[in-house]
C-alpha cells in the first residue's frame, strides 16, 4: 500500500496481521488490505466501501472467536457491547478470493482514527465507550468497570468503558486532535474528564476536585478533573463528542433559551448519571 504517516507492513501475530492505511485529515477513514482468508471486524454501519471478493457477515459480539460457551458465550459477548453503548452485532469482513482485497471504514465524527498494535501496549487498551471503530480478527472487545464510585460518577465516561484485548491492530476514533503522553511511574496528568480518550492498563485513573469552590462554579472547567497516574500511555482528544454536541445545541437554541454551560457546576450535575 502507499506510504503514509499511518501505514503498516506485517509481522507475526496471533490476530490476523492486516495491512492498512489511514487517509484524510479531519474526516478520516482507514483502508484495510486483506490477504485471502484474513478478516477485519468493524462496528455496524462503519463501512465505506469494499472489494467484491470481501464477504460480509454479521455476528453476535466481537467475532474474536474466543468467547467460548457456545451460544451463551456469544450472548455474553454481545451483552458486554450493549452496556458500552454499542450494537449487539459486529460485522466481519473476510477476503474470500485471491490476491489482495481492500475494505474501508470511516469515523462518524470529525477527528482522528488512531491505529494501536495491542501487543505494543501490553495487550490491553481501555478507552471511551464509543471509541472502537474496527480491528483485526482476533481482538476481543469487552468492558472495563470503574470501581471507584467518584470516578464512575464524575470521570466523564460513567462506570463503564471499553476494553480491547489481544495482540493485533485496533482502530479507535477520537474527536479533534489527539495527543499521546507517556507517563513515568508516579507521574500525574490532570485532564478535562471528557478529553480522556484512551489509556493503557498500567495507568491509574481517578478524579480530583477542580480547584476552589469559586473555580468550580464560575471557572467553566467542570467540578472535577481526571487524574491519570503512570506508568503507561495516555491518549487525549481535543474535541470530545459531548463538547461538540453541546456547542451545536447551544447554537440551535432560541434566543430566550438557557444554556446550562459545558463546564459549569449546573451542566456537570445535569450530565452526572450518564457520564457526559
């Protein structure tokens, strides 16, 4: 495939070791190249186009093949996806012909598609609920439960986040510009709760109060910050979808309408239960 900032040549892997290229700037799509028998798994409705030799099938859960337990195992896998706000089904795209074939998937919001090889980050990635776009067959999509009550209530994503396990390529969608930070052991980073896009399993994630009471009420930055403590990697997005939607809603309000404010204490408490 053509050279680009995000392109890949293959190495040995337990998951299907797909080749890919990410194209575009603000509205990106990922083009995946498959050898005969290789498959990619994608979120329902994410496909842009595919070659005719690529067969498309819909399955319960994530299609990783390691759910076990027959029908009940598949049902459990589908249920995990449901609680993260995703569809019960994923779509598996398998190259049934000869030579090379391609299939492309697009992100639904302006921003970036980030390719991450799971075996390069310890085999696990924890990300926001709607981050998963597509992956190589063999990657498992599960849930990460926030055990700290305060983190679940005020951490920006509620109690449930997505957990991606395996050794293959995953493609996650993030809003706006994405920044990757490597935190040393004990090093802390304070982030707006909505801007935490993903982090590795070694990161400790909790929340802290955003300054004084005056700052919390009038500062416009919310009541709490997300506190991320190393060691590990963190990915930060500049434009969470909740922020984009809030701006669009505010612009669409009539002149006499009231805007709760994105970061005010009223806006924060209004979105408390659903994790926005």
